[in-house]
C-alpha cells in the first residue's frame, strides 16, 4: 500500500507547481522595434536631365497638308486642283519657306514661324504674282528673292520683325504692305524705279524724320495711298508724289504743316492727321483749302479754330481739340450773301464733328445757313 501512496504524493506536488507557475506574470511583447543606430548620411549624385530641345518648346509641331495630285506640292501645303496656280501654306507652323513649284502665281505663307526669306525656294517660281507673308517672325528678306520673281505685283509682310524696308524690290510691284514691323528707316534708293507702286502701307512702325530722306517717295509716280500712321514723325513727309489720293498720318508727333504743302496735289481726297500735336500756330489758315479734298480728319489735336476748306469738302472731323466758338460766316467757303440758287455753289459739307471741344449748343444759325447739305453735326 506504500507504493500507491508515494505515487499520489508525487502527482499532488506536480499539480501545486503548475498552479504556482500559472499565476506568474507573462513578459509583454515589445510594441515597437528597438531603435537601431543610424548610419551616417551619404550624398547621392542625382543625374541632371538634359535640357529640352528649343524647337519643340518654342514652336508647335508642323502640320502636313492633305494628299495632293501634284507631285511638286510641298508636304506641308495644300495644292487644290481647282486652283492649280495657288500654293496654300498658311497656318501650318512652317519654319522655312518650302520649295515653290514653277506653276505658282499666288503664294500664301501667312500665320507661320518663318524667320527669314532666302532665294533658294524661288529658283523655279519665276511667275509668282502675289505673296502673303503676314504674321510670321521675319527679320530679313534677301534681295536676291526679288530677282527670282521679277513679275511680283503684291507683297504683304505685315506683322513681322523687319527693321527696314527690304531692298531689291521689283519695279513691277503695285502694293507693298509692311505695317506692324519695327521699321525705323527706308534706305536711300530702296523705292526708286518703282513707278508702278499704288499702295505703300507703313502703319505702326518706328519711322522718324531721320529715317526718311527728301527723295524717299519721289519716284513713286503712281502712288495713290500712303499710310504712315502710328510712327514718330514730327514733320510732314517730304517729296510725296502729287498722284496721291489718300494720305494717312494719324498718331505721329507732327507740330506744323508748311503753308504750300498741298498746293500741287490735284487728286488728294482723304487726309488724316488725328492724334498729332497740331495747333493754330502750326496750321496755316488756308492750307487745307484744296478743291479735291473730300474728307479731312484733325481730331485729338490742339486746334483752337477751324481751318478754311473748299466747297467740295464733305466730312470734317475736329473733335477733341480746344475750339471755344464756331463762326459760320468765317468758315463758310462762300459768302452768305452770294446767290445760292446754283447747286454747284452750295458747300457740300455733310458731316461735322466738334465734340470734345469747349462748345455748347445751340448750333449757330450762320452755320446752318452756309452748310445746307449738313446732315449730321456732333457737338
């Protein structure tokens, strides 16, 4: 019986040991990793990216034209079978002038990114009559270009970056449009031998009195329209041909007009001198009294009185000057006592603008009595 009792005692002892061990606290697991010593930072070389090519950032991609039945049609242009003599390359993001087919008479290259025009593309294009290069970035046109196209009639290069009128222009040219460039001078002889030119547009450039010589325009015997508006002229341009019909000189700095400036003009119908520095001192009283004049614009100047004009004048703009009164007896081209039964003797003035001065209504009666064709007067 002693053996089972000893076995029972050993079993009881094991149970007591297990109970004690179950009541001891268990070690907690760490909530985060133990910190490890930091390694010293080492500078890592970063590769600098290559700069982007300039062209893709400055210019949009070239636009190709549609398939053409003409094998000589440049890939970036349109050659229509309906207009076999026209080459349409406008709005194609072109950087250089493409090779011009020999059949081309009308060349359209406006609204692109052309920076200069050289002679090479025109080697076979000797029959070109019309070129439109407006709204590009042209700063130079080689004079050899015009040797290749001696029959050119119309050249449009407005809204570019030219600093002077191109040289070597062909004698055949009839219209030259160079507005909104950076032209500050017309070199001597540039416009010589151009007796066929009827229109010269130099609007919105940087022409000064020093940029024009007395002979700049003298050979333009067929010139009908001269636009020198929005430049920096202080004097009336010299040597303007008497064939002129329209003379535009708005937005310059002109202070005076020689008293005989217009005396040789027999066809001059439109004169615009708005936004200048003209005063009574610089405007002789009868300087505009020429029979051909139909429209005279002298707005935004410093005139205190109305200059004399002929019976043929139909439109007179004198708004925004310093005029304080208007005397119909003084400005009337005919005496108010003269016989007005003859329609040819009645002044033809139809439109008179005087707002922006120091005048107050009503309109003086002698103005109404003189200008019987007057349809509109603005005070």
